[in-house]
C-alpha cells in the first residue's frame, strides 16, 4: 500500500520540537481519569450503546446458553415492585445490552461475583444500583451494601441514581462515606447503603468500626480503572474487600470498569479471583472508513490561511479541531470568530460541569465546530462528527507521536459506517515527521491535501 503519498519529503524548517516544549501547557496532557469519568457521567444522560456483549465464565461453570444468561425485559427479572415502578418512572423500558447479560447473574441466588466492563454510558451504574436495592432489607437498620467510587463527585453521582431508583422504597436509606461526613464514636451506621471513597470507607470499617463487615452482603467497586490510576486507592480498596470477605465469605463482590487493560485485569483478579466476566466490546473503530489527509504549511500564518481556505471550501458539518495547547486553541478560536465563523472553545480550564454542558450542546447540534485540546480528546464521545482536524499533531509530553490519542481523536468520526474525514496540519518538519510516523504505525495512507482545492474531500 502506498502509505505516504507526498512528493516532497522535507519541510521548511519553522517550528522545531523544542518550540512544542516551550509552549507546553496543562492542556497538552490528557485529563486525569477521574475527571474524564465524571465528564462522561455528566454527558451521558442517555444510553450510548454500540458493541457486542461477551461473557466469560469462571472455570468449571455451566452452559452459557442457559436462559439464566439473558433477559429481554425487566419483568423477567422478578424485581421488587417498588423498583419496577421507579424504573418505569425513570423511563427505562428495557434493559441495556450490558444489563441484559449482567442482571440475571447479578440477581441470581446464591449471589455470584461478577466483573463487568463496558464504556461509559452503557448502563453499568444502573445495573449495580438495581442489584444493591434488590439485595437490601429495608427493615434491617444497618449497613448491607457498600459501594466504592474513586472520587467525592463520582460517589455523589452514584448516590443520585440510588435516590432515584429507591424513590418508592421510603425505608431504604443511603449514607455517603466521603470527605466532610462523620460518624460519632461508638455509633453504628444505620443506613443500608453506603457509597464512599476508599480512604473514608476504610476508616469507617476498620478504624471506627461503625460498619459491621459481617453484615455486608454486597460489595461494589466502581470505576476500577480510575481507582488504580490514583495513588493509594488500589491498596485501600483491596484492604476493604479483604476485611469484608473475611467477615462474610458469602458477600457478593462486583467490579465495574470502563476499560479492561492488563493492569485492571490484575487488580480485578485480586478482588474477584476466577471471575465471571461480562464485556461489551465496542465495534472495532479501525481507521478503515476514515479518509486521512495532511496539509503542508510553511508556518503558523500559512497554517491559519490553510484553515481559512478549508472553511471557505467546505460546508463543515460538525467538526472538532484539536490544538496542542490551551493558548493556541484560544488564539485560533478568537481569530475564526473574528472572521464570523461560529466556533466554540473547549479547554481544560473550564470546570467539568461547563465542559460537559458544551459537549452536550455540541451533541445536540447547537455548536457545530469545537476547538479543543488533548484534555478533551478522551472525554468527547460524539459519534456524529464529520471532520476531525488536527491543527497540531498529537504528541506525548516527551514529543513522541501519540498513536493512542490520534486514534481517540480520529475515532470521533466515521462511526456507524459513515465516511469520516481527518485532516492533519503540518507546519514544520517535526509535525510532518509525527504524521508520517502515524501513517506508518497504522499502515493506512494519509494523503496530501491542497486546501485551495477541497474537491478531494467531497
Ligand atoms: P455507566 O455507568 O455505564 O456509565 P449509566 O448506568 O450511568 O451508565 O447509564 C447511562 C445513562 O443511561 C444514564 O442516564 C441512565 O439513566 C440511562 N440508562 C441506564 N440504563 C437504562 C435503561 N435500561 N433504559 C434507559 N436508560 C437507561
């Protein structure tokens, strides 16, 4: 395959790798995982379902084709009436894909341990909240379910779901074990469900003994991948789990994660050895139906001109433009706005709630063009983007080509069989070498584009 179709292999020396270094700012790094997880929670107000469910059974377990392993309706689950009522009020008509597979296992007697992995917005939280609420006895006034979340904000998000789903269960109460919350010495927690962060939960469980571990029948660890990215949280989670398991070997242990790389697998297996595993594999987002281009420019001004040309020659549907730094993103936004183009700036200095709002409005079509940075490359999950523009090439902090980020950026386009377009601006030898490395890495051609002649794109 002709990977590289350029005739000129060199570039006017304008910006060097060093100038990338000097202009480095906060936004050049991807946002912390906990921020992305929260952002996703705030943006995904509806189910986001693509992919195929796979179930892996623990060794020596029965037939996966058994009807136990899938339900098509909430009625099939024989849920408490108060729960069914809440689900309908919340507008849940049928289980999501991951719920179809997970709920029968989550709710079966005797309780089963389970690891479930699927991307954000696919219904994991709803699944384990439903499980906790199915398992609690409202008449027992002590802690029965524990849920761990990586941050204060994420714990609150889970709590909101508990509140909503238990709206017809007036005797079921929720307690947060998060910063600012206290228990009196010698007092036991009376709420049935406790949601908290690992440090506080560990205090309550082991230091203050205000939770009786022998009575915990359901232990949920949410956002496992975020948990291990945070100093100390992994160890604390393991200690909490060990304490509960020692006190009540029959406690149901559940672990949820958006990703499932080797590190998460290793961690998950310390919590649930030989697990039942349910994963929802997103469709392979290969670069196959994405046309990739590069644009050669002789420097910053030329690059800006090329951008304007592109604007002139294209009816830009919805597009995302990625810049390396907050500063350059702001600069580009301002200049395009001055020319009367409706572009919206999204950078990491905005509070997460505001970022979520902008992304939501972009999804709703209120903003057509977003100008953003790496901070958002992994947070934005918008499938209907028609063009992705890398105004600056994706590089890691040590100035290497960042293949993963490239795929994340480009993966926003060309979903569901639609053709997507990715355009990479190269304004230096350095930028050019990065794009070349990316083309080589993925083994897909990146063709040269002349922005004065955008017919190639049609
Ligand atoms: P995750 O935990 O995987 O990010 P959530 O459980 O938060 O996913 O679900 C994402 C969104 O979809 C939430 O707004 C939730 O209310 C909604 N949702 C979850 N399950 C269903 C369902 N079965 N039917 C309709 N909406 C659902």
